[in-house]
């Protein structure tokens, strides 16, 4: 029996959705779980029972009203743990973008706009093919005095870590499926380097996304600190100027007591506002996208280097290149003097004169 929202009625024995989810998640994890109306009984393998911290044999209830019932409704610890467990395994999908390849005139215009900050770039041959991209959705949680969740997405080329423009990334956002995205005939693979680029860029994106949240935590921390200080300052002032006559010793004892209480409250604050940020990959989409490949000849003084840049369908500019020093993406690379390493603006902020190349330094 299954329940659909709005039709669940305990009298009819229909199962509300959270219990459905819990029973299915437990069964998938190797437990025996059987529903009985708005309740269920479950027999868990010892490992699973220890992991989610419930007895090996237990009764699950949406409304735990009997002794030993394990709550599994919205907000219950068990439901949260099973959701966390399900989220722990990223969903990965292979897809292809059924879009027309870019027109040659468009490709030439995009190639002409590409520039090396400290040298020349000559576009050469253009060919049509496909490119594989990996779009990763990375979930992050900020836990302090409250809990905030969010999602960032990073898209990288599986070939070289290049980064397509936002329009291509938007097509690969399966939370809002585009009609152009179709299942791939065979599963696509990306090598381990794609995982490295995703980890690197997701970390940067998560840092940027949680920055305002950490700022809010700090502000609440400061606000609570000020409130405690001013609240106790008032109490201490009152204690020092009692309305009725009091023994000076009794006054001092009261003040000392208030000071100790204030200090204890202040000392407890940092633990309450210590922010913990965790993140995990929630979903991966590996997609094949029609793309134009443009060979570029880059020149810097006497050195030169060939490379193949990509323009995927739907993009208005060539993929950003991967900085050979830090692994981030750049649309305005500079080349180092000795080996023509391509460097981002952070690694080579000044393209005038000789560049102290971090990529060359790594090789030494
Ligand atoms: Zn860099
Ligand atoms: Zn170099």
C-alpha cells in the first residue's frame, strides 16, 4: 500500500510518506521492515543498528506513544540519519546534450576574442566534435547555533578541467531539466583528474557560499555577548545600590555571584557559536556536448605553444582554461617565459615583464 499526499488518513491505514521512506531505506540497507498501519516493526543487522543508533529489533512509529517506540516522523533523529545516509551516496547520471554544434562563424568570432595577457594568440583550424563535462552538485551544511544548508554547482571539462560558460552549466542542471538533455546511450566516464578539479573548485565555491552565513553567526555571537554583558551590568549596578539597607558583605557576595554567573554564560558562548562546515557531493552529471575544437597557437617572446580550446554548444565564449599552477579556471591566462605555462590572474597578477612562475617552481 502506498500513500499519496493529501489522501493519507490514519483511519484508512494509509501510510504517511516519512514512514514509507524509513521502511524503504531500512530495507535497502539490509533490514527486515514490515508496516502495520502508521507503525512498522523492523529487524536490523547489527552494523546498521549501531550506525543509526537504534535497537536491532524495534517498533517504528510516526507518533511514538508506546514504550520503546522509535520515532520516525518529520524532524525525528532516525529520519534525519537515514536521509543523511541516502545523501551520502552521490547520484550520478550520464547524459547528452541534444543541441546543434556551434556555427563556424560563431566559433571564429569566439576564437578571435580569446587573448593571452602577455602574448599573441593565433586561431588555427576548427573541427567539430564532442566534449565531455562533469557537473557536480555539492551540498554544504553550516552548523553553529542553527543549521543552514545549501548547494553549489561546479562544471568542469573531463578532458582538461576547462570550465564552460554559465549557459552550458545551466543546461546540465538536472534540478531544472532542459528538454535538450537526454539520457546517454552508454554510461560516460571521467578520469580521476576531473574529481581533483571538482574538489578544488567546489571548495572555493563552498567557501564563498558560506562566508555570509559565517558572518551572520559572528554577528549573533557578538549580539548575545553584548546582551549578557549589559544584562548583568544592570543587575550588578542594582545589587550595589540596594533600595533597602544591606550589609556590605552581603552586597559583595551577591555581586561576586552575579559576576561568576555572567562569566559562566560568556564562557559557554564560543562553543555554541563555533561553526562547523561540512560538504559532500550530492549529484554528478557526466554529459557529452557537441563542441567546436579550435587549435590555438600562443606566442610569448621566442616561445610558442599549441593548444586546443573548446566552444561547446550554447556557449558564447571559449571554455576557460585550467591554470597550470593552481588548477582554477581562467579566461585571461598569461604564459610564463620558460615553459609557456598558462597562469591565472591570481598566480600571475602582473603580466608585464618576467613572471615568477609557480608551475615552474613546483617542477624544480
Ligand atoms: Zn592559478
Ligand atoms: Zn612556468
